[in-house]
C-alpha cells in the first residue's frame, strides 16, 4: 500500500492564481480531511469528508473548495490564492476500528503564495 | 469550541524520562490522540485514549483524566531520535458521522546527550 499520497510536494503561486492540491489513499478509508499547519497555530482543519459525495467545512474553510467523487481521491482547490494561504497542507484519512480511529497523514504540500 | 494547551518546548537528557502534559476544554469529547512529528515530516500516530487511565505501548505511555480535562504523554529511555514535536489532539464525533480532530500547537522536545 502506498498509504496517503499528496502532490505536488512544493508549489509557488502568485496572488490570484488557482490550483488544486491532490490527495489519494489506497486503504479504502471512508474519512478524509485536509489540514493546514502554520507556525504557532498547530494543525487546523480546512474541509473533511465522511465518504464519497459527502463533504463539509472545518475550522478554516474560506478560500478553499473540495469534492469527493471517489473513495480514493480528495482534492483541495484554491480558488484565488492569497499570501495568507502560504502554509504546509496535510491530507489525512482514517477508518473506524470501534475503539479508536487512527488518522494517517500524507507527506504534505508546501505552498508559498507571493 | 475547543481549547487545547501544551507546553511549547521541553528539553530532556538521553536515557531519561519526560512527561508532556496536555489540558483541554471541549464540548463533545470522544477521545484524545498523541502524534509525533519530526521536522519537515507528517505527523505519525502514537497513542489513543478514550477512557480514564494509562495506556502503555513500549517506551511510550499516555494517560487520560476526562474529569480534569488532562492528558500526558510519558516517554521513557529517551533516545536522540525522540527529538520531535508532540501533538495533542482531541476528537469530537460529528453529527454527520466521522471524526474531527482539533490539535494543540505541539510541544517541541529536544533530547540532549
């Protein structure tokens, strides 16, 4: 299993540009999430999905869109990039064991918006 | 909402024991997680507590007191490779199913010789 994969690893954007951060998992997990991590702020939830066709907003959703057409993929779209979106983005997936749910994180995408 | 507090930095000696504390306030607690994150890498799962008490897993143990809103991660026989950030995260069950984790800002642990 490849686990959770993210592309690209690094990206530089200009203000106003749009782009899609890709996330895929091959563990047949129902639950997938997007987080951003900023110094001194911890990981913050952007959007999440509890299954194909179902998405919802997290703590900091503004400026981001998601869709979940398949179980495997959960792309994050930046509609019009802003410098405040400079961050490290992590995708995560999880399953339910009944006694606890372990989230598996992708390697992250480092985004710089100029 | 949730509020999670943990110390920003800690330093300990190789071979020693260190305890990293986490306090939280939440409206719908349903489990507490500890993650380890090395610089430039993704977080990796260490432990999970949903009931009060101590969970032991090798050199790592995690304790939970729900009535006090308190958890700690105990690392024994510290090794240099344990130098990392340790993230406390509290889980809420969502109305539509699934889970939401709220993370603390992390404790940066430095292990010295």
